[in-house]
C-alpha cells in the first residue's frame, strides 16, 4: 500500500513539470500565419458614361455619373459587363463603386483613379489608380483582392482601362 501511495505521489509531482514543459515548448514555437497564394489576372474594360435621365447628352468632364461597358479577363474570369457609379473628387480623383457581371457570378468593389499630367496631348487624359475587390456572388462568392488600373480617355466620355488583379487561388 505504501508503494502505491509513493507512486501516486511521484506521478502527481511529475505531472505539473510535464505540463509546464509542454506549455513552455508550445509558447516558444511560433506558428507562421497561413499564406494564401495569389494568381495575377489582367482585364481590359471599355466603358462609356451614360446620359443621365432628363439630359440630352454628356458634356465632359462629367462630375458624376454611371458608366457601362465590356470587361475581358481571359480564361480564368472570362468576359462580361462592367457597371459603375463615379464622382469626381475635389482633388481631381475619380472615385467609383463598380460591379463586374460574368456568366458564373459577379465581382464588386471600388476604385480610385488619379489623372496624370500629359505634356503632349491635350485631348487625352491618362489615369493611374488602385482598386479593391470587396466580394462577389456565384463562383466568386466571398472573393477579396486588390489591383491596379491604368486608364485612358480621348474624349472624357469613353474610357479604356487595363486592370491587373491579385486574386487568391482558392476562390
């Protein structure tokens, strides 16, 4: 009986040491945050400003409005339609909320375009900007990402943009 009590006493005295060593070891080993691999996708958009209800035309530069047009994003996303609403900020940037409609779902978010100065062509305006993908539907449910945009307009009404998107591979 005395031998069993001693064994229980030894076991109880060793257990806290075992848990302490395990906890200390676990605290020392840092787990790296999971990395999400990204895929780069290039898209081209061609949009035009729509005539507002009650108006007979669009006079550039438009301070706000709605644009519609086409989007082509290669094999990964496909082709579809872009719709956005924009406003011209006091500093000259174009701020917009967009939606891309594809056959397998939609992607939505926002972008901010900054006009670039051109020394040689007064008719053309170039823009550089960043976009954010805030979500999607269908095949793009829960999609989040970022990207850059380079855009050009020759008349202030029709704009062509090249989008370089960084998307997670697991969408």
